[in-house]
C-alpha cells in the first residue's frame, strides 16, 4: 500500500517509526538525534500518509543509499510536498 511504501523510506533512512498516543499538535513528533518519528496512533490511514508526506522532507535523509523503488517513492513524496506547498 501507499503507507507501506512511505514507511519504507523511513526504514531505509534508519529512522524508527512508532505509532503512539499523545498530544501532538501536528500529529507527529520527531526526535532527530535518536532518529525516531512518532505519529499519533489515532490518525486514520489518509492522515498517516499525509502526515508522513509533510514530515519526510524535513528529515535529514541520505537518499543515495535507498533501493531504486524506495528512491522513486521518496522523489514522489518530495514532489507532492512541494506541490502542496505552492
């Protein structure tokens, strides 16, 4: 699914993605120095996808180490993020 492909970006970038309960204003929390991303577990599927698309461009990710499939998804996420930013 789309969510699995987006989660794979974080996995290959060596980030830990956790779904937890909490009071996240934006639906997520990033612990950059520990490479942990925490998403609100109550987000619906579409909310999870949109939140990940919003936060992935903010992370320090070395895309050159991705598999070709993951790199393609990563580039699509960046393109979608930049489109929504306009």
